C-alpha cells in the first residue's frame, strides 16, 4: 500500500468491481487471489460485488468455478483456502461484455447490483472498471463505456502495457481522456506496488546513513536485475510480438530506476511522490542502441510453437541508462532482464565507490546497498571487514534484514494497488507525463538501429556481450562469465 494509507484502512461505501476479461489469465493469477486476500483482512467494504465480463456467455455458477480454480491454483502462496474462494464467489455475478454497438445485459446487470448493494438507502456505490484484457481491447472497452454513458463517476484501471510504442501510447491516451478525467484513471505497474520497491525511498529519505551517500559522489553505478528462469512456453506467440525490452524495460525497470533516481519530494503525499518519480524519468537520456543496449535470445527459442524460424525477438535485454541531472551525472544505471536465465531475482543494487582502493596491501572491494524486491523483500549491506585470523587481511561481509521480520502484515502487490484504487490514492500509479518521458527515452530502440540479438545458453546469465556494459565492476548477479 502507498505511504498515505495503512493496513487498517478500508472503504465504507458499497463497491462493484467490474472485471473485464474475467476468465483470462491475469484475472485468475492476480486479481482473484488479491480480492480474496483483501476480503480476509477486512479491507473491502461490508457490501461489495464482482461483476465479471467476457466475450462469451457464462452462468454465475460457472463463473464461480472460474474464481475457485484461480484461487486454488494461484492463491496458495498467499495461504488462501477454500473458504476464501467460497466467500468470493458469493459476491460474484457474470454477464457478456458490452461493445460500442451492443450493450447487451451489462448496463442492466450493473444497475441491479448497485441497487442491491445500496439496499434502499440511496447511498452512492463505487464502481471500478478493471481492464484485465489484452492491450488491443483497451480502446474498444473504453469507447463502449462512453457509448452507453457508463463513464461518469467511476474509476478505471488499465494494465500494462499502456501502449506498445510512442504513437500507440498517445492514441490510447487521447481516447482515454476523451472519456475520463485523469483523476479517474489508474495505470498499474505492479512493481510499484511491491513493499520492497516502496522501501527504496523510505530507506533513503528516513535514514541519513543511506540518504547521505545517494548521489554520484558516492555511488559508482546502479544495477537493476530481474532475471527469470521461466521460458515462454504457452505464450510464445504473444511474446514473439513483444520481446523482453518492450515487456519489461519501458515500464517495470524504468519505474524502479526512477524510484532510485528521484529527488526528495516535498513530502510523501501522492502528488509529490508521483511528481518526483516522473521528474526523474524526464531526465533519462534516450537510449543509444549502438553503445548502451545488448539484446539476446536463448538457444532453442525459435523451436517453440508460435515462434518464427527466423525470429529476431529478444528474450534478454541489458541497458546502460544515463540520468542527466546533477545528482547522477556520469553514473550508469544498468538494467537487465531475461528469460531462461541462471536464477530468479528482482534486485536493486547501489555499488559504492572505493576510497581507498587498497588498504594494508589488499584490494578494497566495493561496498553495496542492495534491496531484493522479490516476495516480502530484503535489505542487504555489503562492506569491507577484517578477515578473521592472525593476519591483517581484508574480506567482505553482508548484513541482511528480511522485511518479513519487520512487524506488520505485507500485502501482495496487486492487493496493495487495489486498495489504493478503492481509496483514490494515485501515488503508486503512472501518469501520461511519466509515460511520455519513458517512451522518449526508449524510442531509439524501436528504430532501424535496433541491435541484433545475441544467442545465449538457457540457464546462463545472458550473452557475454552484456558484460561490457557493466565495465570493471561487473554484474553483481552472476559475476563470472555469463556463458
């Protein structure tokens, strides 16, 4: 949850969450477990309902089974049980998706739910439209809501990617703003909902020990790593039209880099946090595909069903990003992600400068401030220490704080972001200003100078060419030869 909320926060007005794409993978993997978690913790209003929609007909009973299956398959990590699924299905209805030309039963079903939840009191009912649909459906659904006068007084949640190019981003945003006011719009980037991502600015701004070294004078480079051992089997056709850079860099990795790079906001209010984060993105220098980008493709990718035999799609990307402001001038931000890599991680590391570089005849290693964004998260501090023994020799030691050990009860990222949507808190959501700046920095990678992909072995750290971006420091994850 955002800094302006707390775990006891809840909404009181009745709620209808309209889930467009209710039978899709995103709903099953993320939304249903998140809703069940919020219900269990008392973070939903007393009266609420889920209205699922989709292209085909489905009975309420069959829709309930879709919810149960999703929670059973994907809610285990959140300790969700059969009772949680049962409670969720008691609040669920389903109707066929509306279109611009044909509203079907959607408006009547929604109106009926609102009347039932208001319970004759005349109380306003919050309506949230969650678009868990493919990006190509964002515009049709938005226009359909407008065509049938269902856009007033509601909130709408868009998944990423919010556009797949600068042009498509602007086209989508123009349509959205024809239908909605900006205050109604929530564009999700679930990396911003991670507890550990939010700890980036808390660690820095609440602790002088770290805040005092958060600049180019003390930091030699910043590394943001999101390697995945997973392949793309089962979704190769979609992935082949996207690739790692479009899927991860222009949204998740740029947003995390901005969390590191931003200037101190006036306070932790939503507007100030968003403004500071997007000021940082506006300072991102456009990528140089010739010197600052390495693309890779794991060996065997072209053998997958749905992938062209001569596909040049990247399954790996490493980027050297420059932030052109006084705080970070000359400090490379190294961003790396890929499929079929040696390990799974979500990590931000600030590599500190060495002064001196040698002590007592030994080389002094770089100190590192590192945050794991995976799961509940962790903070690690690596520093130079004396090696135990009779001789004065140097070594390194790491102190680790697991955030799960801190008093509190963390929410999964999607659950955290849903609470913020219900409360109208937009501090962890992207805006057109920030997205425009992100696309401006990323756009050179979409041109004719886009580099060719380098092959890499599955289970490695990517193509060896990526090592050159990190320079003499090397990648902290997988410091040996990546092949």
